[in-house]
């Protein structure tokens, strides 16, 4: 009886360990890849260039002419 209890405790502890690792890495990867995935698209009103950035600012300078443009909203 004692052996079965110890065996069940080890199995439950192992399952909890792997589930906690899975949840930790899943959450970490989601936050990391969401930061990379989210892009802001801008259209320069001065020269007509379309460009995208990862930064969330009100105005980003155009890489071609340097004019500050707000992001496009869809």
C-alpha cells in the first residue's frame, strides 16, 4: 500500500511539473511572438511611401524623406 502511494505521488508530481513548464513556456512565447508580430503601417503624405514599424508611437518619420506620419487605422 505504501509503495502505491509513493508511486502515485511521484506520477502526480511529475505531471504537475510538466504542466507548469508547458504553461510557463506557452505564455512566454505568446508574449515574445506577439511583440514581433504586431506591426504598425504608415503612409507618407509627402512622398507616398508605405512603411511599417514595430514601435507604437503617434508619428514615425518616413525612411525616405523623414516626414512624420501617423499610423494607418483599418
